[in-house]
C-alpha cells in the first residue's frame, strides 16, 4: 500500500509541475508561442510524463485554464463575502473581476487564448461551470433582499456573465479603459434595481 501512495504522490507532483510550468509560460507568452519541449524542460519532467498526464498541449492548456478559473472564482467569492449588503456584493464581484483582468494569467489564459485554443463553445461552458453559480447566487440574494426587481435568475445570470466576459476582454485589450468599463457595467446593473 505504501508503494502505491508514493507513486500517487509522485504522479500528483509531476502533474502539478506541468500545470505550474504551463500557467507560467502560457501567461507570459501565450499558447501558440510555447512548445512542448519548453513545457517539459520548465517542469523538470520528460515528454512521456507530459503525455501520461495530458493528451497533448491543448489538454494541458485546458487544465491550466480550469485551474485559473477556479482560483479566480474562489478569490471573487471571498471578496464578495466581505460585502455589507446585496448591492455592494454585486459591485464587489464586478470590481474584483475587472481587477483580476490585469493579472497576466487571467488576461492571457482566460480572455485571449482560451476562446481561440478551446473554441468558443468549450470556453463558454467552462466559464459558466465556474462563474455562473456565483453570479446566480449574487443576483438571487439581491432579488430576495428587494434590491433587484424579481425576474428569472438563470437567464439574467447568463447575460450578466456574458457582459462581464466582454468587459474583461475590453480591459485585457486596453487596461486604461478599466474605469470606464467598470462604470458602464455598474450602470448596466443599476438598470436592474428595484
């Protein structure tokens, strides 16, 4: 049993090294500019180890993207947890998301490369899997508190998530536009107030 545990630990360490190397390289230079040789060299593993854990470079990228999404949603959720009322919670979520768009990993991996590498449909599905519940909970809480007009939460959450993704892409392309984008996104939400 002990040998199996050590093998599992080594396997997890190898996978973790590949994910860390992928995140660092994809964030710095983008998916297309990073080769598999560079990935395995940076991770300190063999090419065989890469293909043992991932089908190909795209599969590694998908795993890196999901890790960045999960980390981002956790961070936004923590920031929203400090909000004092339902409206502040929504504004905090928007601001935290837009601040995160300045992070090279978020900017390059989530907003620039993921739609191109994974295709729009897969990118959208993964984005919704991580962010839709958080957006839905914020909207539901604001409706229950009477801050937002009651309406079906799911379609509204999809629309707001889409608006936030687009806002993030604008900020990723022009970080100086962040203030204007935030103002516009908050104004959009203001139109939903009760």
